[in-house]
């Protein structure tokens, strides 16, 4: 099987990053697809939770948003926003947040608020939701973004969710003792972050995607010296994704 | 006679009695779930103006009220409805075209602000948002900062006085709205409220408000609702008006009763994108129906039946959600 | 194999593994209700020293641990057991005779301090206590103020920065104990915890702690505990040890299972008033029994049967409580 | 019927102060007796709640303390300490707290902590519990105390729960915008507080108790010019109290 879509590859690439035992906070959209896929394929023992308060649902049907009644079905416990969002930063838990974004900079800071002037934007997005909270408090963030120059930018129009801030130890100096971006999953590859600069580099490119394509679609220079090629989706991965996770193509387009 | 005779009223009476132009209103639910739609539609129908909405992540009620011109100020964390509106459409239009004043917070921040109001404390500290533009940029103009129910500052950055190290925290001002709107599954005829499934921040919102209006799917006897007091959400004395409104969250979901309505949400999306079709939507679904019952009749039994929740799973299993 | 095989252990193993000399421990329950007695007795049996207890209103477990010499520091709001000890007897002896360091707060203050710990914020403001000696007087000596898990100041009085008027608030430092002890009615074999009846501040205490030990009346299948997730109290990943201990709150009550034991509480009261009889109590009921099972055997089936809760009322109807 | 005990008269005197529609926060001991009595005799429509979180229990059996399982039976809702204690100060509720005390001063400030030096007291009491919170936040406080000179003192050994503080508007100036003592119910009579001084005065004496006895047992001067004699307990009041409220004499001695 060779044909697969960008969204499918993104969901699988992110799902592969999740391990049994991880405590994963998932947002709306591709995040939800990656979470549901991971639960079925890679990490049935991972615990997924949602800012709305549903903890460890059975995820037998794909929730469309974190407000979907499917996130409160078959759970261990149904709570509310304050409980769920406080768990993000709980010192005894290693929590990983899956967040979509509209813009990202080289330090993994995210914009899901607006383009242009904040007070009268050219384009308004939904806003932070729990993203700012997850970025501030979780042990790590995996973000999703379409690989385009206008999205991978030198300077965000609005900094909704703090990543490595200005690099180095600037995040810690803000007063955020833990957390920070782990990976950025795009439709072309997966970016990670260097120590100690905390600058983004290209960790892997998807099968058949030339490094040049990635560089052309990134609005700032990135190190590509350590890039490897990702495994293509297996027939079984695609079958599960298409037939079991999202048979209605709610998020897969 | 039951204990709630003086609180039981129609959506029209509840809105007329407790909500006026300029009221600050907290809406319960979350994006496409348990929005108090029967109440929101009635607010739109009565043409209330200049509402100051305060909410975390909202979708349908938020967008309808903005689209109907009822809102002049908005504090929120998120406006979106998933695939039916990745960004809420009339909300987006209002922000991009300067039709409302708005102030962005995060979900945790907004929830903690409601919690502070519920606890009766003036603010609550948090780490969330340090370094972000959510903290740095104020959305509201300075001119309204002295008005009632507008925080004197969006947030305050302070040092933790219990630490000897540099340890900044974000102080979040309490919210104490005039009115909280809640749609619940059950109200007892003693006035006790029960929400099933996730409660989102509904309980904190209700406790933070001067007036609480609860619409519900069912009114049940006192003996039933008190059989399991651990499951209940609000005591009678916090509730000012009770509205019996089956399907009162439609087209959003109500766990254990019905799912969200993809058909109507798609119809809404198609209408909301253009001023003219949007006006037609309002005429048909809001102004053109005199009541919640008439609205449901127009939606139709067949459509409602398709949304009915599986009793064990709480949602409509296998529902076509495209 | 169930999901909790690695967490399921005896009281002895749980105490040995997670509690050491000097540990800061939060005790669940309230005065004569749902005290984690099987765990407290085991702590006493193992002779743990220098515990730093943090609690709101406590009775039986508090008094036993102090009386057994396990405690050197105490932060509390209240130590009493109703008619069985208007002031807890060994607690009173320890305070009056300078045997422990103690720090007084109120119930709301202590609960908010646990809430702050649970939310991961360094402090929480409140109005409660302004003008009182609870705020004015520090119980702990300055010398220990720099130690781990001792607040650098008992409280801080600050001005509300959102107000232009004089508006003082009391800032309460967060509690983040090493261990929280909870006695619950049910734990699922997936690790989910369910407390029925009042939860007191048990949930905040558990969330504020590094380690959570839960003893329970029953372990039930995952399919049962997940049938009603709205009723559950803690998710599995917050729980580190699970102890199956039926009657694990005796002689305090466990709603829905059994009432408090007036016979034993009166026996305790009589013993605790004098050092010699108190020593005999410890020898007989703690050191003289190797385990919780042996303790229950000594209490006897007849006594336990008399405490059995009425399934509808949750307590033993008509129990002789003199 | 003429014979009745001090505790019986106190429970009835306090119970008579409670009205249908009141939202009453009750503590342990005589408070509990007064609450359970009021629920049966004077104010079946009053709502009683407890710091432990039980709201509006049926009170079919007398709870011995606020931690008794009887406060969580037949309730409207079972919550926890934070919920219950935050309701005390809720701006839309008129809440009345019933509190026992070991010492009281002329402004209704209470001591339930200790006698002598705080750090090494001659006598240690249980401590604040929720009393300091109720005194700070409720709309009004009714307290219970045995009428003895060593309890009605010029200066408390420890101020656990703030009443009218130092009189006048000193309570408000502390930063407590509402609340304050309403009445003090003793075994000899009921004291109330003057406006605007907020000093205690004798509002009523129980049948047969001379004013002089009260003055002799109060450690500071009190105005007795407005004193009336209370109604004695009726046979029916005593029957209900003895046979229905506390048939086991758990609190009635």
C-alpha cells in the first residue's frame, strides 16, 4: 500500500511517539485522531485525558472535539475543567500534550489566536482553549501544523502558548520550571529541538519528501544534518486508522 | 405543591425576569455540548442587547448570541465547534470587523476565575500563561476598566511571597457574573440540580453568579433526586429559575439524552458564513418560532430521534457525524 | 491479571514502602468518620517517628498517632471526637505538655491550602481569619521555617491588587505533603477510587500529595466502577498503593458500610486519659495484634455487626451511641 | 411541666431564633441540638448545612458531630469542606452560623483554642474547626456558652473567631464586609449586641433567673435595661426535644 494522505501520516507519526504508560492530554482535530490511533495501535496502556474533564475514556468512537460526549463515555472518572487542567501540571505525573496550531516559531511557541493586529485581526482563530495551559504546565508538548512558510514564521503574530520561549533557559526563567516542546509533527516530517539552544531541527522526513521541500516551506533556517527517513505507514496502520478510528472521515479528509 | 413552584417558569419569563441589556452572563456547557440553547435562543428572540459574555471554550450559544447582535463584550478562551466551525463563524466575523470588545484568556485561567468567584476570593494565582501574549496583551480598552464587572486589570504578575527565589505567578481576577445559564439533565422538585457526564465549569460558574437559571431535560421527584445526593451538582438555594426544556441543548449534545446534531450544525455553518443567509437563519429558527416547543417541532421528531443517546454509552452510537 | 497487581499490598508493606521517619502525612476523613485507621494503626505498630501531620478537623487517627509517639509536628484546624472526646485526649496532653510542635489554622484555611497544592499554585487568598489570633500567632518556631515542607510564613496579609480600596486578604501557603492516606468505600481493579457520602477534603489532599495510599472496603471489577464514572473520586494514576482493608476505618464510620463504634470510642476515651491505661490500650489494640485482620478479630463479629449501616440511610439506624 | 435542664433551655432558646428559609450552618454539640430541634419544631423549611459538606440532611437522627454519617443522609447534595465553607460567605445567601465556644468577650469574639499561653497552654481545646471561617464569612453568628465569669471575659486568652472585634465598625475595617454576632445563648439567658457600639447587652433572661445572677456570672458590665423574661419551654417542646430529637441523651445530659 503506498497511497496515504498527509493527515494520515501525521496521525501515525504522532501516534508512534506515544508509549504505554504515558498520560496524554489531547486537543481537538488531528490531536484527537493521533490520540485515538495511539490507543488502538501503539499504546493501549496510555491514558488519555481531555481538558473538559474526561479521564481515560474507551474511545470506541472518535471524539470530534474535546467537548464531544465520546470523551465522557467509559472513563475512569468524569470531572471538570479545573480538575483536568490542574492534572496537566501535577508534579508526580509525566503529561504529554497534543496541540494543533496555526503558527509556530523556531522555539516551538504557538499561535492559535489571530493573524495581524490582535485588536482587529485579519484572521481570527478560536483562541487558546487549554493550549496555553498545556504549554505552560505539561511535561512536554507535541504540536501539529501544516508545513507552510506562512505557518513556520520568524515571529508569531500572537504568542498563545509558550514553547521554549526565546531558547536556551529562557522558558525556565519565565517561571515555568518544567515542560517545553518535544516534537512538531507536520505533513512533511517531524521536527525536534536542540539542546541547549532549544532551536528546532529536522528529525525526520516522511518517505519520499526531499529535505529541500521542507526547507522551502519553513520560514526560518533549520538544521537538517540529523534527518532520517520515517517508516511509511503499514497496511495495518492504515486499515485501523481508516476502518476503525475514523471510518466516517470526520478528521481524515 | 412542590418546593419549586415559585421558581418554575418558561424560558421567556426567566429571560425577561433575570436578564437585561448589559447583563454579564456566564454560559454553561462546552463547544458542542450541553449549551443552554433554549435560553440562548430566547435571549436572541427577546432582542437583549449589550450582553457581556464570560466563558471558557464555547461554541453554539456563544456564536448564536453574537450573531444575533446581543453581545457587546466577550471574555473567552476559545470559540469553536470542531469540524462544524473550527473557529465560530459569527464570533470570527464580529472580532475581525470590530463589532465587539473581546478579551482572551485560557481555559484554566477562565475556570480559575470562576472558581475564585465561587470561593468568594478576589483572585487566584496560577503559573499558566507566563510569557504569553494572553498575559501581555489586554483586549479591553482602558476606558471600561472602571466599570462594574470589568476587572481593573486583565491580570497582575506578582512574586510568590512564600518563596525566597524568583517565582512569578499570574494573579487572575475573580468573575462574579450577574447571571449563569446552566442546562442540566435533571432537576428535582425540591430544586436540587443534577448534571451527568462532565460538568465542565458549570458548577463554578453557577456558584460565582448572582442569579442562576437552570434549564433541564427532566424534572424528577424529590425522592428520586435525593436517593443519590453524591451525584447532585447544585443545592436548591443557589438556583433562582428552573425551566423545563427537553432537548434544551439542541443542536449541542446532552450526555445520556442525545448527541449533537450534525445536520443542524452543518446547516448553521452554511448559513452563518454570509450576512444574508445568516439573517434568514435567524428569521427561520429564532424569530420565526415563538417558543422552544415550536423550535423543536420545526426540527422534527425524526431528526431528534436519530440523536437519541445509547443508554450505556451516553451518545448516539454510529450517528452519521459528517 | 488486573491493572493494580503492582499497587495492591498489605498495610504493613504500604507503610514500610512509602512512609518514613519525618514524612509529612495528610490524613483523610473527619473526626469520627472515614479515618484511615488500618493504615494509622500500622504506622503506630511500625513505630514510625517524627511525622509531620497536616489535617483539618481530625479525631481518631490523629489522636492515636500522637498518642503512639509518632508525631513531632502538627498543622491542624481541630482535634475532637464529639462526646467521645470534646478535645482529643492524647492531642491535648501533647500540646499542654510541650510534646509536639503545633500550628493552628481553620478548616477553610487548611482545605484551601490542600486545594492550592492540588492546583499546583503556591498559595490561595481568602478573607477567612482576618483579625483573629489564627492569623496573628505562629505556632511553629522560626527555626524550622526554612525546612522542607514547612511554609516560610504561616500566612501573609496582602492587599487585593485588583481593588482600589483597602481590601486585605489572607494568603494561605499551599500544602504538598509527602503522603496522603485515604480510606475509600471502593477501588476498581483498574485502580479508580470511589468515595461515597461526603468526601471532606480527601480529594484535594490526595491531589496535593506526592504519594497516595488508599485503603478500601471493597475491590470491585473495572466494569462496575466504570459504569458510573461521575461517581468516582480519583483516577488510577494518582494512586500509588491500594490496601484492601474491610472495616479499615473502625472505630470511625464509613458511610454505607458501618457506623462509628461507640463502645470502642468510649473504651478509648477511658484509656487515653491516663498514661498507664493508655500504654495498656496500645499494647492490647496496636502492638498486641500483628495485623488489621487480627485487630478485627479482637473487636469481634458481634460488635462489628451492630455497626452495620442501613443500606438506605448509610448509618446504623437506632444504634446505641451513648 | 416545670423541670428542664440548662441544655434543654439553650437548645430551645436558640431554636426559636431560627426561621423558615434561613440557611443555617451548625457546629458540634449544643449547636447540633438546636439545629435538629429547629428543624422539627420551629423551622421545618430552614436549610441546615455542615462544614463537612452535607447540605439539607433529613436529620431523622441527631448527628453527634459534623462528621457524623447522619449529616450526609437524605441530603440535597453531598459535597466537601471547600464547597460547604465557601457557601458560608456566598453573597446571595443569608447564612446563620451556630457555634459553641469556651470563652467570649463583650464584642462576641470567641475562643475555642486554648487557655493560658498559646504555645504551652494550661488547657487546650479542639481549635477553630470551621468556627473562625463561619465567624469571618457568615451573615450572622449565634453562639452558645455556659454563663460563667471565667468564660465571659474582658480579654480572651486566644481570639479564634472574630465577632464585632473591638466594637463599632472595627469588624468592617478588618476587611470583613458582612456578618458579626447576632445573639449569645447561655444557660441563663440570651445576650444581643447594641448598635453602633456592638457591645453585648442582656436581651432576655430565662424564667426564674434573676438579673443579678447573670451580672454576677459575667466578667464585664452589661446593660440589662431592656431585659425581658423568656417564655418557658412548653410541654410539647420538651417532649419533642427529649423523645424525638435526642432520645438517647447524647447531648442532653
